[in-house]
């Protein structure tokens, strides 16, 4: 999969695990698979969300669809402790989903942003859900990122990061479109929810943790961005310095919103 902006080196595979842990308390309270037996996870990566789903729902059977073989290999290792659970891995492009069974639920997290045809993925999910089946999405809304005070290096790097994703066919604000996309794919009972963080010096520890998490997220695309001249090593260093500085600023603010959606396949 040549156009995936984060790449597949082992540092990135570890980042996905740590990301899922950092954001779990924000993502999972709005999601409910307690009525599900049979879940389809699309873009399952190294199994970081799969692990949380299996822990939260001990009865769940899980089918993981992922395009990249090395992610599936890592996911198998990461999920090895669930040896007594029914987990199926399928290496497939989610934009051409074709599975030999249907599901009562589906889950997609931080995937549609990377795809040139997110609607195709949702149409594929729709056709693989049983009537009455439920889907939950969690996706980025990168234009919502605001920080204070102004740091030009961080602002420029962030713009380049989003531009890099667009150049690779992705959608850094796909979260805003989730309702439209679900509607166009045929889903009903569409509900949207905004999650995220609004951190400042009243919560210095979460602020510092988020700045560190953001550094690793931004850095994950650095090699590809450098290759095509979108950033230099200096820009990378400045972005890291700015985020370190942000942690210590008296009036620091870090604000970001992602979007979640729930929808149902008509009976
Ligand atoms: C940012 S990761 C998120 C992984 C997982 N959902 C999580 O939150 O940890 C996106 C994953 O989507 C996969 N992916 C990208 N394009 C895909 C496609 N067309 N079909 C299936 N998976 C795809 C990537 O290989 C990557 O593992």
C-alpha cells in the first residue's frame, strides 16, 4: 500500500498501540457493541483497537480486514493472548470489500482519512451488515486543531502534514463528512458525536502527554514528507521544539476535535 502516510516501520506499529491506549477513554464511552456477536473491523492495523474491543466485549467474534500483510502479522502477535476467541484476519482492500459472510456490527477508526474512496468503504460495510446491523466510525477533523500561543514552526509543519495526506488521496477533514457519507451509502438513524481535547495549564500533565503524543503523530509522516520536499530536518526539529515549548507556556492551549458516527442498516 504505497500511499499510506504513516508507513509500516516497527516504530509506527508501536505508535498505533500507544495511540489506541492514549485515546481509548475518549473514544469508547460513545460506542456500544454490547448487543453484537459478530463484528467486522475495517482497517484493523496492528490490532490496537481490536485488543480494546475484545477486552470490552468478551463474547464478541471479530473479523479484521487490513490491506497490509505486515500489519496483520503484528496484529496476530498483539492479539496472541486472546487465543480462545474467534478472530479472523483478512488481507484485503476495504475499497473492494468482498467477504463470504455478513455481520451484525462494524467498526472503523482512523482509516477513512487515508482512503481516496471512503464512500466505497461504507457501501462495502453496508452490504456486509445484516439488516438492523450497526456501524460506528471515529475519524479525524484536522482543521479543528488550535493551539495558543502561536508557534510558526508547528503551524507550518501541521499544514504540510495535511497537504501530504491530501496529495496521497486522503481527507484530513473526513470527520465532517461522516453523516453525508453514511447517508449516501444507504444507512439510516445516523447520529454524530464530537470528541476530543481542550487542554491548558489547569491540567498540565494531560497537556504534556498530548504534546508528546502529537509529536509522535506528526513525526510518523516525516520521512515521506521529506522525500517529496514538503519539510526539511530543520522543520521537523522546530515542530518538536514548539510542542515541547507549548507544554511550558503559562497560557498554553491545545484543542482538537474528532468526529464519531453511529448508523444502522435498515431492517
Ligand atoms: C491509522 S491506521 C489505524 C489502524 C487501527 N484502526 C487503529 O486505530 O489502530 C490505518 C490502517 O488502515 C489500513 N488501510 C489503509 N488503506 C486501507 C485499505 N484500502 N483497506 C484496508 N486497510 C487499509 C492501513 O494499512 C493501516 O493499518
